[in-house]
């Protein structure tokens, strides 16, 4: 009987645990994307300062390298 209780507990807890892991993974991915976006913006501002353009978009070459 103990085996059935254990099996039942695992089967009922699986969706909850799966959702928690999925949420954690999504939060980690979101954080990584936000950091990457902030770094890209920082580099874009730096490059804009070097070229003397205010608020201009980076050249196609720089944009292609940033996408890597």
C-alpha cells in the first residue's frame, strides 16, 4: 500500500514541480536577455560617442557583429 501512496504523491506533484522548474528557467532566460540588451545598449552608446553621432543607429557592420 505504501508503494501506491508514493506513486500517487509523485503523480499529483509532478505538474506542480514541472511548472515551478519552467518558471525558474523562464526567469533565468529573461534575466540573461535583459543583461545582454543592457550590454548591447551600452556598446551602442559608446560607439555613438566615438563617431560623434547622437542617437544614431550603429552601422550595418557593427550591428552584424553585435548579433553574434
